[in-house]
């Protein structure tokens, strides 16, 4: 508890923020029963769903509370990895 987040708001560098996660959601669990099918048909949509769950659980839901914001978070992950968001590698 009290761990600071390492987060880059604009895909450039990163900073440590004082925002702490939810003290109520100390552990999360969720089910994705179609995980194998979803992974092979649209892996980045599956990643977005997982990130959405994690962000809401840690009280950062305001960063993914719309499809556009969620897409931005996924795109920032691509940029961080050096992949073009318009053409990320296929798993």
C-alpha cells in the first residue's frame, strides 16, 4: 500500500505519480471464458479488456472510461514497445 505508479501520460518518458490505487480492491479476479478464441481472433481487443479491468480495479478508471481512452492506453503500449499503433505485430 502506498506504492507510487510509474506512468507516462503522453508516451514520452515516464514519471512517478502519487496516485494510489483503490484500497478496496487489493486483489482482482475476472473471467474471460473465450480467452483462447479472443486471443487468436483479436489479441489487442483482449489486451484492452484486461487493461480496462486492471485500471478500474486500481482506481484509474478515468483513464479508460471510454473506447477512445482505452484505445489510447493500448496505443501507448505499442509506442512504448516501439511498434506503430496502426500496424502492431501479430502474435
